[in-house]
C-alpha cells in the first residue's frame, strides 16, 4: 500500500469517483451486474485506502 498520504488520498478519491461512475453507468444486463460489482469493489478499495493509516515503521 502507498505510504505517503499526499499521494494516497488523491488516488483513493479517484478510485471512489471511478467506482461511482461505473456503478451509475452499469446497464441492466449481466454485464451491468459485473460492472456494478467491479465499481463497488473499486470504491471500497478507495475508501479503505483513504481511511486506514499507513504503518510507517
């Protein structure tokens, strides 16, 4: 995981926005369900990067 917060926070925000866009644009078909799950997982990764502090030791 990235250790520098000034790099980690913009990447986390970008992942959260990308995940939200993918969830919003997912069509109502099987590929849409796959895109919805992918968008949700990308957004959860972004949230976890933003909330969990790095362990600098």
